[in-house]
């Protein structure tokens, strides 16, 4: 009896609609990030007359700088808690992981703290990115040769 | 129109990540790694280049573009330098992002104190 009651309570309060809600929030915030990215590219290429390719780099650097700054000021953690993947999947998540690891381990010293632990969370992205990119491009070239 | 496509594509990628995060027990780290690998894979046959043309900044902002740029750099390096180009070119396009993240994080962690 108690168990069924408990189960009913659990099903009542748990996450069916939460998945949907989170997905919508992530969709909207991620979409806004995309619009900001495109807007920054247009801004740099129209007003500062930078070629589109360099404007892309400038856009990424701007986003990374902003998210590092906001993380160290303390806003970004709350936003990530709210938007979750909407801010983790864009490049801001990479910068956020690097920045928060650096802040966290700072008290252990420059070399053993920041130096050793800065890429603790985001190092996985770099390593798997390089490994997969290298393998895939090798495969593509082998396919092209054959 | 480009802005609408950017919104749609970036939002779709983030939504996909959120659904995977909620439905499975993977951590955000796993999900970013999955998306980087997917981005690297999509560049093998130039699919991602078409996505960038279609969605503009919307395709460049998500972490998939990181994998895309790594593969793109490696293939460009091969075309210029041969086999060694696979090693030389991999970081060609992404170095800006990685350097910016490391430098910003280093200097800001010297300036700011951690919150909470």
C-alpha cells in the first residue's frame, strides 16, 4: 500500500515533462547562441571589414572571452544550471569548463594547480577531437587513393 | 533567413544534446566528446561544409564545428604537405579557439577569486 502510494507520488512529480521542458529551453538558448554567433560574424565582416574566415575566428574568440569573463564573475554557472546543454554544447561550454577548472585549482599553485588541472575537463574534447579527426581524415585519404 | 537557419540548427544540436543528457546516464563531458566526434565524422565527405553554408554561424558555434575544423585542417594539410600534413595541419584552424580559452582562463584565474 505504502509502496504504491510512494510510486504514484514519484511518477506524479518526476521528469516526464521535465525532459520536454529542458529540451525546449536548450533549443531556445542554443538557437540564441547561434544567432549571436552569426550576428558577430556579420558585425565583424561588415563594420570592421574583416574577411569572413577571419571573422569566424574573431567570433569564436569573442564568445570564449565573454564566457570566461562571465564564469569568473560568477554569472555563468547559474545560466548553465538553467540552460544546461543550451550553453554546454556551444563553444562557450568548452571555455566554461576550462575556466572553472582553472579557478578551482588556483589555490594549489601556478604549476601544480592551474597548469596541471586547467584542461582537466576540456582536455577530453581536444584529445578525442584530434584522435577522431586524424583517423577520419586518414580514412578519407585512403578511400580517395583507392 | 540565415539567422533563422542559424537559430534552427544550433537549437536543434543543443536540444539533441539535452535529450541525450536526460535520457541516459552520460555526463556533459561525454556528450561534448560525442558531438566533437560526430562533427569530425560529418566533415569526412564535406557534409558539414554544406551545413556551414546553410546555417552560417549556427553551425560554427556548437562544439561540432570544433571537430569539423580539426578534420578540415588535417585534410588541408595533407593536400599541401603530403602525409606529414596530417600532423601539421590538424590544429591549423582550431588553434585560435584553444589558445584563446587557455590564455583567457590563465590570466583571469590570476585576477579573479573563485565564487562560492
